[in-house]
C-alpha cells in the first residue's frame, strides 16, 4: 500500500484487508502487506524485498493521481525495466472523465494544470496492460522485469471504491489469471466466544495440537470477545469441524458464534424472527448503541429509536427517571439503569428497552464509582437482565466496550425467551 497519509495513520488502510480477502478466495495465501510512503527509493526497496521473497504476484494500491507525489506507476515501470510513455488514446479518455466530473461538481480547473495531470496519469510502462479507470486513474498490470525473480505487478488506485471496482478487470488479466491458475479457495472460519480469556483458549489449542494438523489458527481478544480464526484448505474441513466440536464442548454457552456471525447479526436476527422492537436510553455512550443497532440493513423494522440522556434532567424528561431515584442512588447505578430501560420501552413503544449509564472518563470517578464503571440493563417481555462492569481503557474504549456488553445482554435475554 503506498501513500504517506496511510503510513502516518491519517488515512486507515482499507485496501490491504480487502485485497487479502479477495486473494484468499482465489486460493492465495498473502505473505506480506507493506505500507510505504510516497518516496521512490522506499517503494523500490519494498519491491526489491518482495522479489527476494520470491512472491508470485505483487499488488500495489495508491499513488496513481495527477499530483507530483503520485509516482507508483512510473517507479514500478522503471523497476521492471519498462520505460513509461504517454498513451494518447488513454490520455483522451482520462481527459473526458475529468471534464465530466468537473462539470458535475462545479469545479473550476486550470486547463494547463488539467492537461499536465491527465498526461501524467496516461503514462504507461512498455508492455503493460491498462485497466480502465473507475475514477480518473487507470490501473496497470506490469509484466515481470529483468531476471526471473521479478513477478508481475498489479498497480491499482488508492480510493477503495475505485480499487474494488477495478479488481474484476485485474483478475481477468492474462498475467494475473495465470498466477492464480490451479489454486483452490482457502477457507477462513471464525469461532466467537464471550467472556473467555485468551490464555484459556491458548491452553485448549495446545492440548488439541496433535489433532489440528495443518490448520492455521490465530486468536484475537477484541472488546471482551475472543475470536478464533482458522484458515485451511478444503481437504481439512473435517479436521476443522473437530476443532469446533472440541471448543463447544469445553466452553459451552460462552461460544456464541461458529458460523462467522457477530453479536450484531444475532441481535438483528433474533429481533426480526421474534417480531420484537427495541429502543435505547444512553448516557455515557451517547447514541453509539443505537448506531450499531441501525447498522443492520432493514433495522427500521425492529429499532423504534433511542434517546441520549446525558444530564440528569434529560434522564427525567426523556426517560421518566424519577429525580429522587437519581438523588438516592446516583446517575450511575443499577436502579437508574433499570429505570432508563423501562423508560425507553414505554416512551418509544418498544418491546425491549436497553440502557447504559456509566463513567467513561478520564475524570468523574470516585473510590466507590471509579472511571470505567458502567451499569447496563435490558428489559423485555421475557424479563430483565442487569449488569455492572468496570471496563478497561480510555474513554473511547470504555464507550465502545459498553455497547458490546449491552448487545450481548440483549442476545442473552432474547435467546432465553
């Protein structure tokens, strides 16, 4: 991945994970994902490193724009020993795209600057195949260069929508299809557990090691959820199922997903299948739970709405929490969380109410109620679940994890009903 903005973290790398998943489906085990800045010498160093690693294919993203720092195409061409020249027909196609975009968006573009930028984007290394633009930048498939150790390089644009739109054409290229020929899909499956420490699953995997063979297993603890991700060839499906059975047997109800579904997916499915609606009342998370609930397509069928009740006055006015209850127990308490969940159900006419109230920090904590303390409640037709937790991390981590805990409470209540 090229781009100083990605290297410095100003822009998140969305292309690397997406490309890795597409290549996995094509049977390619990605060996390296490298982020490199907009410096020609650094890009050449990375290309040299990948060539020494004897990879079969290199895919780059970014660095194809009209500005001076966009140098990927020229650098790759020179590295492959293929000097670049302007393709006049491609130059005309790019110019037409830029003119249409400028007219549509009301841009005023200096003709001389536009011509220079268009000519730059139309530079094509000798013998390279052009991938037609999905934005303004064309992509390239550059054949291997001098010596047998330099593989073909697929040069793709940086904007994710342009890269993803161009990928089918890249795969259809004769050089890329030859590199992918004869490969079977690498399967990737995920087991998800809730409330299980990573050390516990590590011990389980060590015990099962002799039966796991060539399964490639990685674990990741994320926000209280433990993911066990396994990559394997089709021939190892039966062995993977033995792993699933062993984990289920050992951890029981802590295993909440073996089909890749997330807690968000499961809450949406349970609400939809049971024909129930849900509403939220959020203090410290300020709408983050409602946001995750409505990320699901079709969520308008089961999400009635939500209220952000940051102040005590809002808790009273919007969720009917009695002022004396707050004064007696404090805004961060089980009693107030229960009242908020019931108030959300009543005010928004929902079957299920969810409430979160806590101290996200960095200030506001006391010895009795430290930073990270969160009280949650889910109230529904099948009863009620309440939970208190002191969650680790900074403000954003406490808020995000509070939402995950709330979703698991909803899941548990709906599954028990």
